[in-house]
């Protein structure tokens, strides 16, 4: 019997972690707490999350009483998830990207998204209560019925949340409010326990609170649902999955001609059909992209590039040739198949870019007569469609380097090439007339890429 009791206790001890309460959350997770921790970030537009611990841990999105989606964590991931919840503010306060550098933590990122909702720029206010006492602190969250103030003139989340260094003040007890510090302020706003007057007073004293759309679970004992109708609210910055500012990308490499234009030259001594011009097979390409995220996985932006073929002007050999420089301005849309710091938060990522835009071309033509080279210029207009696949490695949240493969098709619209004329010794004039019967071309290429994302 003693053996059975010991074995049973051992079994319960072994399986306990899989069924134990997760740090800081209960069986239901409110929308504000879901936003705060970034739990189940792929589940959106739900009323709350229901926590199921039958097999590992599952967060089930509930909308209008119906289960709509689920994000699951395996039993061996529960300790990591628990540490994520327990040490959340501490990890956010770390200057290093601990979410990315921690190998175990990186396993669950993609199902949770760390975010910093705390607004450190919110200034303290003072509240005088109906019993004559005064409270001064940072306004943390608010609703029509409660106001949560810090217990001091500063608020440090990774310390004060766990210490519960904040006070819950019912609005029914508030007599007046001020944006100053206690009796030093000369501007007080009357509340007298009235909800409408409280809304007006809080709009004047603290239109922004330290937390708005997301708030820690410890605040729910006072304010169940923080209201975002009092003002713009505290701006939040996404720590992960990636920076959401402007990105500037520089690239450089080469393009290999897969389909060349059809061009020829007719001279005074040619047959009427002329001679074909040789098209340079290699083009050097350099460009700059500027893009802004419009969602977690989509960017839009502008690309400017210069494509230059190796010079044919100084070529000593006798050949007919066509050289061409391109100046491109393109409006691009980027769809991230696997964005850096997005799915799985890997330092290595892949993205795909579709690009469409005009190309303005400058041609350099050349032919020869009596062992002398003659050159001329021309212009053209085309529409370029391009598909880029980028493989990038993130050095930091801001800087990434990588490799880009390119496939593009250039649809020629118009061209104009200048003739070459040369006086002959017999008084006649030698001429060379250039034409491009098919301006369209196709390219395959490779480029090195460096990207910087602004904070």
C-alpha cells in the first residue's frame, strides 16, 4: 500500500507541471491581457481566450460564445511559456533582444508576440477624494468607474507591477483632479463623483494613460476593461515580430540577359535588311528601395535603380554592338513569405517582392567603317515587371544582410536612336541607321542586399 501511495504521488508530481496554473493568468484571458502579452497573436477579433490544459496548453478564441480558433503549446513548451509570462516585463526592459537570443523562447515566438504597451512619457496627476485625502501618481488605466494610479511619481513596470505598487480609486470618490502635483497646481477640475464630469476632467488632466489597449492582468482587479474613449491612448511600439518603421535597402549585383532585344543597323554599304547588333549579355545593377509596412507581412514602397551594361565604346575589336543604360523608378508591393523576426523569429528569413514600374533607357550604339568605330546615342521607354526572392540574415532588429535573386521582363514601349553620318573622300556621305524591331527583354540576376529599418 505504501508503495502504491508513493508511486501515485510520484506520478502526480511528474504530471503536475503540465496541468499547473500558468503564471499570472487564469482559465480565461481578456482581450486587454491577450493584447498585452501578445498571446495567440494569430487569433484576432475575439471576445476572450479560453485556456485549455488537457493536452499541453491551448488558447481557444471565443467570439459570441463560439470557439473560433486555437493556438496550442506542447507539454515541453509549458515551462518556457510560463517563464515568458512570469518574466515578461523584465525581458521587455532588457536592452538586448532576449526574446530572439533565447533559443528556447524563440520556439514559442510566432504564437506569442512581445509588445511594449507602457508609455513612459505619461506625467503624474493628483486626485483629491471626497474625504479630503489626496493621491498623486502616474495614471495607469481608467474606466468610467475606476482610476488606477501608481503609488509614486514614477512607474517601473518590471518592478512595480509585481510589487503591486498602484492604487485603485473609484470615480465615485473623486472630488477634483489636476494635471499638476498636489497643492502646487492652480488648475483643478471638478468631478464630484459624476461620470460625465470625470470624463471631462480626465480628458484635460491625462488624455493619455500609461496603458491603453493592452494592460497587465494585475490591473484587472481594479479595471476589467480599460477604456480607449478618453483620448488617443498610449502609443505602443511592437518589439516583435519586426520593426514597423520605414526600411531602406541598398542592393548591387548583375543581370544576365535571358532574352535580348532585336536590333540592327543599316549602312550605306549594307544589304537593305542590315546587320544585327550584338546585345551585351551582362548588365550591372544598383538600386535603393524605400518601403513602409502596412501590416505584419506586407510592405509597399518605391524602388529606384540604375542598370548599366559594360561599355562598348572603347572595345578595340570590330563589331556591331548595342549598349544600354537603364534608369528605373518602380512602385513595389512586398509580400513576406517568411519575414525576418516574424514566423518563428528566426534570424534567417525569406521574402518575395513583386515589382512593376516604368524604365527610362539610354542607348549607346556603335558600328564601324573602314576600321574606325562610330558611336551614337538613343532613348527608350519600357515597362518592367520583376519577381525578387530575398534570403536575409538579421544582424540586429535594424540591420539585415542577404542575397536577392531576380527575374524580370521588360516590355519595350518606344525607342529613338540617332543616325551616324560620316563624309566619304569621294564627297558622298556614309550613314548608319539603327532600329530596334523588338524592344522587349528578359533578365535573370543576383544581388547583394543590405537593409536598415528605422526605429
